[in-house]
């Protein structure tokens, strides 16, 4: 008799006026739907027919009441070949939610087949076709004022993220039904229609690896490729991650990642086992996501205020706010180069950014810092800069910042850390002009990677530079030296075969010319002199390819500016090239530091403080 409750909900739905504009569901609503989906089976006529489960943390009846009170109804379920999908709809709010469940065939996310990708796409596509289309002049088109959300928990959250990308670019990935279909009654539908979905994944594996495979796998790509890295930045994906374990540490994550503590009321054994990363999955329970949601997840939905103090790990809410501002900001027609003050903030902040930090808002304050981390982060946020990638290999670190409205890319090479022996060895070699081919190759490759990932676009089967973007390379100390070196190497890559060169072809028919030249803007802060190594590139056997180049003349053409602080052991090491500007960072220093401390003026903190006080320099 439980369907009497369905009829009562239907009466209430019909009595409610429809919203003029669709909004996205609250995270708490989505968590209820995801958790309820685990109990909904084929044999149940509706959600009111689901029996209580003894092992459930949240009673089924409580979840059903919650959904009913907010006028959500289950309108369809698909169950095919081990994949399950449930669709909820809220007619008054013009909202559709697709919940993925039980992707039993997937297993490890690095063993994905084209069939699995097609299943993820089709289970989402079915719901969109059935519930968000209308007939217009003989064609089925998307309802303009409906909002589609796709969600899931665990591996199903992974599928939700994957389908979000596939539905954004269906024509490029022929893994399911595509093209225009005509029906016998004269109507037709374009299955290549794009759908910009809102995605929320609860405690799922990372998705970046499979999205990169979509670009590179033979037969998975149709036509010219979208820039996968750029498109990932544009997708509306939010992931809620509990304590680390296999599911949420596998692969890197895209979109906005928010950490939540779902075992704060767990037993000591559950908390300690889960923190250790045991397969016990104490922190992975979908029920716990809902249970804790009343105190944690609801905060993201802005339904309560001043009742929960967000922990530092939740600061990716700020990333989401910056992304919203970026999408609203109109792109400039002509790209400009960043200000020196902006570059100084990025270079100094890079010293505090580590692998363990999800984003810049996750960096803790440092007791010894002259400039507070929070102050630097706010400065960059206000100017719409985002960290889009980081590389860390063989002792070299590099971080890439992008300002999409300004069409600007900045590559920051990290300077020397006293705890990094490989960087110390590199510094010693610079001082003695004993640079190896390996050091030159590392400088080149760490610069080339961000260019390939963020400054290229596809055109006629080839990857070519984006014409309206400027690329700036910068760094402090050893990082500034590497920046100057890579500026010359990227200006004449064909002549210096120290890294990947020539034309590379991919299985999907795309190709890229690694010898493409880039005229980069370079700013180095208090680095050793780079003239010696730049001249050695011309004279060293095997470092020059093809006809001779007059390096001294080429150096005059490069856009390099070096800011040199008060004399110290580092900036006096070697001869500087191009435009050299001297800055006094010791005007407020003590007598001891100014005259007797040989490295006091080398601090990047002090250099940033100088530019804060002299922003027009």
C-alpha cells in the first residue's frame, strides 16, 4: 500500500509552481539519493517499498521521508550488464539527478576498456534522453531550463565524473550512440548534443588518468581533439574525499576536491585502522556520508551558518569561488604579461607548495615567513590566478599558474632547498661552470611539459601553440637560472637536442612538432649569472645541432629581465645576461645583515616585500 505515499507526493508536486530558473540540488539531498540507491532493487515498486536494513546507520524510512519532503521522485532505473543507474526528478525545481550504482565490472581504474567507458556514457545518456528532451519542429532538443546533476559513491562517483566529460564532448568520443537518428514518424534527434552537467562524487577514485587516455587511446577519439587539460578546468565537478585509503588516493583528481571527516564519532579502532589506509573501509561507508552530512556536507549547501567552523582542508570552497569568478570574467582580446609583483608572489608561494597540498588554500602558515601564506594566496585569488599543474622529478620542482581571462601562463621553477642534495649539487656545478647535459635537459623538459599541457591547441590534426596566450617563465636563485636557460632552449629547440625533439605522431592521427619555437617572457629573481652556460651551449660538442648559431646575438633578442638584490654569494656567481635591474632589499635590515651576512639579501621573502613596497618597479 506504500504507493499511496507516491500519490500524495504527486499531488503536492502538482500544487507547487515551477521555479523560473533551475538550481542545483544541495549536497545533502544528493548524499541521501546516493545512499538510498544502495537499497533500491528491481523488485521494489517504489522507494516506499524498501524494507529497513539492520546494518544501516541511517534508517531507510528517514531517507525516504527526507526525499519526499523535498518533492523528489524516482522516475526510472536502468540495470544492464552489471551497471545500475537511478534517476530522480524534482519537477517544481526543474532538477534531474542521475545516480550511478554498482559498477561491478570496473575493478582497477587503470584497466578500463572502451566497453566500460561506453556503459558509463550510455547509462547517463538514457536518463537525459528520457527526461530532459522536448519536441521542437520535428526535432528532440534539450529543455533549456532544466539542470542535470550526475552523482555516485566510490567507483560509481568515478563513472559520474567520466560521464560528465563525455556528455560535454559527445561528438569527439565515439564510445556510444552518436550522430543524428531519424524516427518513422518524421521526428529526429541529434545524439551529439552537448550537456553541461553538474557532478558531485563521494569518495571516488581520481579520474584524470582515464580522461587522458580518452585523448591518447587509438580509436577513442573522433575528429580534432579538445584540449583535455583545459576542458577539465571548465567542468563543474566536486569531489568529497574522506580520510586517505585506496579509493581516493588512486590517480590524481580533477575539479574541486573537498575533504571531510566522516569518522569523527567512530570507535578508536575504526578511526585508527582507517587512518592507516586499511581495506576495512571504515571511512568509505556511504551511510556515514549522509550521517555526517547533517553536520558537514550541509555547510557547503549554505543551509546553516555559524554552526560549523570549516577546517583548513575544506578550503577548496575558495577554489570553487575563484572558478566562478573566472567563468564570469570576459577574456581579453590581447594577452598581457604578468606584473613583476604577481610573479614575485608566485615564486615565493611556490616554496611552500608541496605534493601533499590539494591546492594553494591547503598550505599552512609558516612561522618563519615574512609574508603570510594566506596573504599571498588572497593576492593571487583576487587576480584570478590558478595552479593547474606541478612537476617534481629528479630534484627539480616546477609549478604552472594560469590566468584564463588574461590568457597568461606562468611557469615557476623552484629555487634551491637546503634539504635537496641534487639541487645543491646543481648549484655547485653552476658556480664552477661544470654543467652537465642532464641538468640542461631537466631545465628544458620541466619548461616544455607545462607548455605542451596548457599552451597548445589542436588544429587540422596537429597540436600548435595558442596564438593569444603569453608564456612567462620565472624563478628565484637556481630557479631563476633554470628559467633563463630554458628561455633560450625553447627559443631554438631544434638547435639544442637536449630533450624530446622532432615530430611525434599519436595513434589517433594527431601529431606534434617538438621543435616549435616559443618566445617566452623571462623574469629571474636574484639568480646566479647565466651567461657562462648560455655561451657553452654554442661551444660544447654535441650540444648544438645543425648550423652554427651566434648565441651572443641570440641572447640579445631574448626577453630576459634579472632582478639582482644587494650583493651576495649567489648573485655574484657568474655574469648576468640581458636586462639587469638592481634592487635594494636591505634598506630596513640590521647592520649585521646588511654588511656581514653574505646571503641575507637573497631571501625571496625580502624580495617580495620590496616589490610590495615598490609595485611599479
